[in-house]
C-alpha cells in the first residue's frame, strides 16, 4: 500500500513537471550510448514512476532530495539516460541503462556537467564546466559523487556543519593542522573550506575563490588591504609568505616564531640580530633585554603597513 501511494505521488509529480522536461539536462547532451552501448536505440519515457518497483529504497530518499524535487519526470533519466529498453527488460544483464557506478570519473562528471555547467562567478559553483576540466580534483581522478551525495535528502558537502568532514576524508594533513593551537575556526564550522577554495577549480593557485591569495584573505581581513603610506613588500605580495592559513603552533598562524621568521628576509647586515646568552638574566644587566621576549614585533608592531608620517619602519 505504501509503495502504491508513493508511486502515485511520483506519477503526479512527473505529469506536473513533464512540460518542462529536458531529459539530459539544460546543457550539452550526453552521448549515453558511448557510456553503455546497450542503451543504443532507447528513448526517453519522461517518467520515473515505475522505478520504485525495484528501487524503492533509493526512490524514497531521492524524492525528497534537491535533484528529486527539481528534475523533470522524476529525474532518473537525467542521470541514467533513456530508459525505454530498461523498462521493457528491467532484469536483463548487462543492464539496458547507464549506471553511475560503472562510469569512469570523467564520464561521471560528464553526466553531472550536462546540467551543472554554470554558476555564480567567483563562488564555489562559478564556471563549473570550464574550471572542472583543469582542476586538481579532476586531474587526480575524482568524480563528483566522491564528494556529493546526489540521492540523499542532505548533501553533507553543501552544509557548513559537515563540509570539512568530507574534505578531510582526503586532505588528512589539513585535518591535522586544524587541531593546532593557532588556526581558523574550521572545526567549529565558522569558516569552511569553500570560503577560500573553489573545489570545482579556478584560475588561481590552490583553487582559490579569488585570483590571488591576498584577494581571498581580504574577504575577511579587509583592514589588511590598505592602501598604506608605508607598505611591507611581502605583505602586499602574498599573505602565505608569513602565515599558514590551515593552522600552526605559533601565534597568528605564523609559519615560524619571530624573530626567526623576519630573519628569513632581514639579515644581520641590515639590522643587529645577534642572539645573546642568558648569562646576565639574574642581575638584569642589559643582556636580558636581548633574550626575554625577543621579537621584532616588540618595536615593529604595525607590520602589515602604516599610514603614520613617521611609520616607515612600521613602529607606529
């Protein structure tokens, strides 16, 4: 009885949506026969009402998913190709329909990209089709379904609370970094991977959502953008010269503790940088000043840039 009522619901939905049907998506048509030669000659039925006879478990979840609510005719043919031959012989092996499990990563992505080819420029969905083919995820042999759950009611990678868990499945080193004491609030889901990275690919390094590291950082850290009267060259060039955004053991996500970080660029010929012993610490005879709390930022405290007339050394 339950299956019959559910089937009726699907049939009604198919009738209502049928007038908008574009079976293989609104983008470039899929050559289904190249994915499974057995599909050759099959036609679209524009209905998924009979699928529940064998696939009840999947259909119940799919009906309430984003795809199930949006795709015409119930949606099965949008991802599995024309099913007229499969309906006539549903038990035949090999199956007379395209199964996503049997496709290569490139073929699977081709099915998804037949619909998902556009999006908001600069966002996680921007220029998906163009970017995906040159993305590091595609080059690594990943398929869309490695990250996305097309059938389920919820897609974990699209929710802030669960997105990082999906990314950490592969990016274990970034998961480890998220437990370091100086980090972005990634595990708390206040910042997520797609805030900085476009998983579908981009023209920027590391698949960043903006064209440069700095432009990406400025989305949140606008006060560091400037322009400043006195600018610090590495700050203007690339935030990641000094910071590791995924997490470090140093304050402010610095890669190395000061003054050692600064001394990677500023050598002793430019500034006194001798490391003194602690011999005079008990008497505080002056040597202690060179040992306790030694850090360039003790004096150069506006290191990202200064607008003060006498701030050329970033001291104010």
